[in-house]
């Protein structure tokens, strides 16, 4: 009998058939990632996938009966998918997977456009916890919606097609960076320096102008040039930005990394690397139980607002399912279980100082179970019980899932949180389970394909 605990490496354990399943799943994930860069994109794509899998939209008041597969699209930014089972949910509870589909990014401000020194720029306000210097000198795409005052909503995506232009945040050349180099890394690039280059050709004054153009004048030559293109291509004027929601995200597509392609680098692994496996596990679920997958928004800024995990919509839907089945929702919540499906930091040998190796998740050693997150003395952590963690671990073992445990890093170095505590606060046992990520919150994060697949296997085993 082996007395010593050792991590297993997925690639060491996998046979040829398993390796090809890992690769096939990774290909589908990359396709998902390349489209679903924002929460709106992720919801749009997930709804299409759900409908293909037989899920129908749910509206409050709709009758629900056993066997139903439904989805609730919350404002195009947050999605709930659920199956109504034949089980007695006061005893079996509801199995819940909760991942988030928002990622750190660079949002445009309400009055973004200005001209300076022959260039046109957008002012921005970053979203989520990011190292600002990493977002300079990379290709950026614009995603989002513009709502016109007449109620029309225009979807905008620029920078994803090879023929599209991209956008750009500049950094200072090293030759002139002596003063900048003395700044602390955290302010190497400051918030007010995250300005996006969006144009450089002045509008031609000789060009025949409409009355509207006359009113604006042509003093802002380049700004005017950009506004004319926006008008022509998207039918929007400068004031339409006031009510828009536009964001700059990295324009780079997901790519295999390494000679052996063991890893995937991409924007938005946090938390699509958990959201996609959760969605796939939910859509493949053919059991008789009651299950729910939540794809939440706003996790990166505290799960606030009407599309965040703290919104009452989550419990409203549980209430409706229970009412339809004639069950006491308090009993159902007490019996329910949730995996808070979110990423964790992977041990990075280059920055080994930040980790305590025995308790860090190691790439390719499986999906990570996090008993607690939080900062300092576990502040802000949900801290799952040993009983619940043991129960989940046993289920994963039975399904042949390779898993490990994880802590974010060394004690007192920092910390973080997930949606776990908001679900646990509803009297639902919740455990953080997710994929280890290298360079988390950077524009181009790294994960192991093996960990991705075992994240899916874990979620599938959990729902069964
Ligand atoms: Mn996350
Ligand atoms: Mn995050």
C-alpha cells in the first residue's frame, strides 16, 4: 500500500485514446474561446449551443415539468441552464455548476474619443484586476453594443477578422524610459495612460459635407475622420458612445503552445476554461436529476449588479423550480450542492517564490479543488467543509478524474475570491473547483489541455 501522496501527471497517465480525447476537447474549446471573448459573446454562443442540445427558453411563470431542459438568458450577459428532474429534490437537492464568463479587459469610457497630435484616441477605464503594463503594444479588438436613443441596439465587433483593423495601446520606447523605469511595476503604465489608438487620417475638408458635419465643424480633423467612418460603417454619432458598452479585448486567437502542444495560450481562460467544460457537461447531461449551470457576469469586479452572482435571480429560479415541483425551497437548498467552477493560479517555476510548492496546483496534474480562497487569514473565503470536500473527491476518484488541491499562493502574499461565498450564503454546500492557469489576468493566459479535459470530466462526474 502506497503511504505517500504524489500528484499524478495527466500526460503520464493518459493512453493514446485519452490523449486524443484531450486534444479533441481542446480544439472545441479553442473555437469557443475565439468567439466568446466577452460575456455577451459567451451568452450568445452558449444559447445557440443550448438550443441545439434541446434547451428551450424559460420565462418566469412558465410551467415546468420533469424532463424539461430550459435556459434563462439574463440581459444577454448571464445565462442559467437547467434540467428539471424526476427526483425528490428535497432529498437529492439540485446539482449546480457556477462559472463566470467575464474576463479582465479595457472598457471604453462614456466620452471616449479625442484627438491629439494628429492621432485619434479612446479614453478607457480598465475592468477587473489587471497588470496595466501588459495591455500595451498588443493587438486589440473592440466588442460590444451601442444603444441608440431610439432604442436600436447595434452589435459591434472589429478586429477579429484578418481583414479588420485592430487597435493599440502604446508604451514608451526603452531609449526614453529612464524615468518610467523608476516607477513601481504597478504604475509602470497608469490607468490614464491606457489610451487606445483609433485613427490617424484627417477628414478631408474639401469633401462634400452633410449639414450635420457642418455643425460639428472640421477643427478636429482626425477625430472628424473617425466619426465619419463610424457614421458610415455603424450608423453611430459621437453622442451614441454615451450609452454604449464597448470594450477592448486582445485580438490574438487561441494557439497551441510548446513543440508538443501540451498547452493553450489565449485571452479569457479565466474563466472560460471552466465555463466551457461546465456548459458541455450540462448540455451532455442525460440523467434524471435536477441540475443547473450558471454562467455569471461581473465576477471580476465582485459579482455585483443584475448580472452578477449576488443578484437574486439565482434564488428566484430555484424558487420557481421548487414551486413547480411542489417542493420546499429551503429544504432543497439545504440538500443542494455546488461546484464554484473557477480557475486557480498554477505553480510557475519561474516565479517559484510566490508559491508554496506542496500546496500549489501544478500544470497538467489535474483539475484543482480549493477548500478555501481569500486573503491573509482566509478573509473572504467560503471554506468548504472536509465532509463536502471528501464527498466530491470520492465522486471524482470513482470517475477516474485526476485532481489536485490548490491554494492561490504563499500565505500573506495576496489573495482572491470567487462566486463560492455568494452561493454558500444561500445554504448550499459549495466547493471551488477549476483549472490551474499560468499568467492569470494577463492578455494571453496559459493552461494545460490535460487540465482542461479533466475539468470537464470532473464537472460531468459531479452532475451524474
Ligand atoms: Mn475567475
Ligand atoms: Mn479572475
